C-alpha cells in the first residue's frame, strides 16, 4: 500500500511540528505549512509549503503543488492557530477578527479546499485541532475559547454533511503543552489604569506558567496517530493532564453556577 499523504497546517513549530515528525516516523508522507517559507530555510524535518489559512489563494497554490507531486491527499490536520488573551472589553476588534479568521474561518477554508479532493478519492480524514479551552468560557481567554468552541460545533455539523462521502472528521482538544504559542500570542496590553489590571495580570502570569510547566507536545502526536488508525473515530477527543481533561467532565456534571465558582477560585477572581 502507498504511503498516506498528510497535510499539517502550522507545521513548522510546536504541536504541528511534533505531529509531522511523528507521522513521518510512522510511515506517512507529510507536508507542513508555514505562512512565510523564506523564514524556514533551516527546516529539514519534512517538506513545507507556503500557505496562510486566512488566504484562499495561498491554499489553492499549496494544494496544487501537493497534488502535482502526490496525486492525492489522505489526511488534513487543521493545526494552525493563534493565541489571544485580554479582557473582552479592552480587546481590539481587529485582533478579535484575526483570531476568528485564523482559528475558525481558516480551518473552514482548508476543509472547503480539500473536500472535493477527498470526495473524488472516496476517502479522507480531517482532524481539527481545537482546545480544552474551547470547552468552557475562560476569563481573559474568552475570544480564544470562542474560536475553538466554534470549530468544535462546526465539526459536528460537517460530520453529518460529509458522512456519505467516506470522509472522517473529528476534533482533538489539547490542554497546555510546551510550545512557543505564548511568544506569538496577541495579548491586550496591561493598562495601569484599567479596572482589569490586577486580575488580568495575575491570570496572564498563570497562563504563561502553565505553558512553561506543561507536557511534551509529542503526546498530541501520539493521539493523532491513534485517531488515524481508528476506522470509525469519535466526534471529539482530548489530550492533556488529568485535571484538564476532568474539567470537561465536571462542566457536564455540575450545576453551572457551581462550576463557575470553581473557575473563579482557580483564577482567584
């Protein structure tokens, strides 16, 4: 059997790079994407294509190159994304729009582009990388939570729409993992005169500390491979620490105000 061809968006670093390397080691033909190929001259792990999920023209060009070389695309891993933090009241609309264009509209742009290819093949797999943060409204991460929660729901709808085409869709929600997301994250500036200054500042430090102390993103890659080997994947998967995964169950089981109280206590709000 020929190698399965995989495209990983945001594949030049972090979780995407770990996924790409691990799948390469396990017999997949992997392509990654990056917004600026010129900045990746030293990248040798697997082949990178220049692509910005916000720009359909770049998606078409990259897929054209991939299809010319491989003639098929078996797996799309929608991993590209941006972090964003800040009080909702003080987060500029331009930054909110960019987060949604990258984390929500971007994956949909990718899916729209690959569905005709996979439908013609009669098979394909799409894994949308969401976030445990998308399962709940987290303080000072409301925009990020909303973008990932929206992708969760869109995936549920898409599964129903493409079920007759032999195409599998699911989400994988990571918790905190040690990546460079903090360096590239947009965060609304800490304004000394802001009414949110103290709680936002302490929450931002907590978020960064969690990332610094987090696990190896290879755990996400291991989960991706297990999903790809499952002939009938579930709708949603998660990967992270026990408490991060348990927090999703607690939200389902507890009264909403009690769960909110737990979040307030956790973030010292």
